[in-house]
C-alpha cells in the first residue's frame, strides 16, 4: 500500500498483521480469544508469557492508532505519513520475527 502512496491503508494493514501475530502467539499459550484490536492490551497479555516483549509497547501504541485512523476517520484529525508507517514497519519487524519464532517452538 505504501507503493501506491496510501499510508492510511498501509498503516491499517500493518496493525491488522501485528494483531494477528499477537493473537496467534497468545492462542498458542492457551489464551482465550477476545474480540479486541488494541495492540497495547494484547501486548499486556503477551508480556505475561514473555516479559521481554515489553520493549515493543511504544510501537504497538503507535500502530494501534493507525487502526483507529482508518476505521474511525471522523474522530482523528490526521492520518499517518508514509514515513510513520515505514518506521513503524521497521520497528515491528523484530516483534513479528520473535512471535514467529515462538510459534515454531513446540
């Protein structure tokens, strides 16, 4: 989506990807699925299993805001820039890799 210069949609899909990885990790730990999109709240639960994930809280908070910009544009004044999304993608890449690695372990 960044290739077509639509940072709001790219930010939304980034949030969706991180949400799905966090939920997959949590479900693999016996967590009961909840209808929630707030990455900060999901990270709270993930940190209970893996405290080192706490370092990703700032980027999870930022990426959660991308979701709200796309879903509720009437309550948010400005959406993310391409640079916001690119930087966030770089920052969450490590989180996603750590979650992937945890999912591969028995």
